[in-house]
């Protein structure tokens, strides 16, 4: 393990194949995922075949800089791809978005050598990254050892861990009274991923528990040492995470809206008192669709603006300051609150528009609400509203945390 970065280090120049339109590729992939989304949602479990479709699409390299063989897309493009996939299958979009979140961590925390080695290897080997970085779960401990650490414990809510190639992990160092952030191969001795995710939504996010039993972690794979003060730039990782979630929620909202619209156009019957022949001519149906449209549309605009602000802050590199970082956090919080509301409201109200026949299991429309309800519990939206209220009243920007 001590020579793992040497093994990953590129030995010759790498010229990636150009990807002319990643969002068109994402749209095509979304169509393929949509074809089996209802059936797979019922079954749950590990979506091995669908993960391979994502891998084969080439989109796993979307956020990797061109100098490391990736496509060098900005985060606005990555988030747009997350949203496109989430309209069809928010669980697989979650896996895709969290893969890129781990890559963001490498770019924001890692040294030049770590970035070059790990990101180039991701391109060459088509690696799929998973997450075992749950900052609120301190059960994984890091004990100092010669040239590194020993990891013991468990991490919960480890999205994408089942079937992953590498994991980002956080572990608590009691001596330093602080956490470290590192990466480990999923197949390393002592790492055991438990496929025990049993929530009623987001059923194929591979979010099992990850167990560490005397896992050797070389210093070369530590991205952020215990107690190391993060820079304003590195704390932008939490904003990447929050924007991934924002666009997951927006994709769910848009997917539910489009499913409801299509059903209304093709199958819905007008209420007898409406006095019209087609459901689309019912003024109350039109009124409700207008309300739902105005629920999702502002959220889309704010999400796109937040992604642009994130990209602008990242382009400033280490020159970005705490106030600029805070402005990004405010923009992301605005977008996330509205996206949260849109996903819950549209996935719920669609049934009032469609009627009892639309609750048939064959349509699988309930998956939109279940997926939204489960994922919007990730971190309390009330604290986003508190942050926004503070900013509105006093201009105070959110304190950098893994969630803000």
C-alpha cells in the first residue's frame, strides 16, 4: 500500500477521447435508465448493470480536469447532468453525483501528486468512486502507526459504497481530537461493505454501512491530516455536495411534473362537473399546473445561478476568501430550499391532479415522492432557512461546515 501512488502515477501522456456533448449523452443514458426505473425501484438492491451503463457512458470523467485526462467540465455542466439523470432515476443520479463529489474532494483537499495520480487513474481505469465520509458518524477511528494510520470502526449512509472501486473516508483521531480525510481502495484487506440499505426511497443508492477492521492507511492516501486547518477554497466541497442534492431534488420535481403532464394529456378524465371533454381543458387542472410550474421554475433558475457562482469561486483558486465562499453558500441554500419544496410538493400534489387510477402500482408514480421524502431528510432544511434569515437580517454568511 505504501507505494500505491507510485503505482497509480501515469507513465506516459494520456489523450482522452473527446466527448462533444455530455448533456446529450446524459439524456440518452437517462432514457435507458427510465426504461427499467419502476421495476428496479420495486426490487431495490444493487444496480450493477445500470452502474456499468454509467461507466460505459464516459460521464464518470466529466469533472476531471483535462490535464489529468478528463473532460474538464465546469460544475454547472456536472449539475445539469445530475438533474437530467434524476428526472429518470434519482437513485442512479445520486450515485453519479456522489462519484463526482468524491472527485471534488480530491481536487480540493489533495496534493498535486495525489490529484494527478488518483484522477488520472480514475480516467484510465474507469474507476467508480463511493462515499464513506459521514462527518457526523465518528465511529471510524484512526490510530497512528508507522508511515500512516490504522482504521477501525464503521461508517453509515455510505452512498455508492457497494460496487465501488475506491472510497473517500473520514476517520476520527482521538489524539488530535479531529478527523482526517483519506481515500482507500474498496477491495483493500479489512474493508467490508455491507449492502444493508433499506429505506423506502432512493432504494438503489448502494448506501450501505462500511466496516473497517485494522485497515492500513498510508500517509500518501491522506488528503487532509487531522487538525489541518481547511482553506476557504477546500470548504467549497460542502457546496458541491449541497448542489448535487439540489439538482437531485429538481430532477425528481421535473420528472414528477412531466409524468403527471403526460398522464393528463394521454389518460386523465375530466371531473364531471368541469363541463369539458378533455382533462387538459379543466380550469382547475390548468390552475394547479400553473402553480406547480411556478414551484419548480424559480428553483431551476436559482440552482443554475448557484452553480455559476460555485464555478466562479473555484476559478479564483486559493485567492477565494471567506466572504466569497459565504456568498456561494447563500446562493446554494436559496436553491436547495426551493428545490426541496418543489420535489415534495409536486411529487405529492400530482396525485390530486391525476386521480385514483394513477395510484396503480404499474405506473410507479409513488417513487417520486418516496425518493424525495427520503433524500430531503439528508440535513434539516430549517437550518438553511436560519442561515438565509441571518443573512437577510445582518449580512452574516453561513459558517463553513460539512453541511453549509
